[in-house]
C-alpha cells in the first residue's frame, strides 16, 4: 500500500477515525462500510485486495496512493489499529 501524504488524504484518514463507521464482512475480499455520521446510512463496498471503494469520493477524487475514508477505516480495522 503506497500512500500519498497530502491534506486531503490526511483529512480522509482523520474522518475514518472520528466518524461513526460500521464494518460488515461480506464475501472475501469485500467488506461493507457504513458511515452513520451524516445520517444517510449509505453503505459502500470496499475491496480489501485492490483497496478500492464504490463511494463517489473514491471513484471521482482518488488517484493512486489516495484513499477514501471507507478504505482507510477498513485498513485500520484489519490491522487492529481501530
């Protein structure tokens, strides 16, 4: 996992640790991540092998080395950091 350190990526990492997010195991290598902070309860699928997500932020704003808060949360949970 290579990471670009920029203000946007750091902000996404911060949100992954501060927001009320739930992770549900799906079919490997996928997990379902839901952020309850905004009240929408919208769920997104994160592929843990490719480190990609179905959310609009990932699809439209993330380039190589940048990850949305859903991917960050999933990685942090997988590594036991959350």
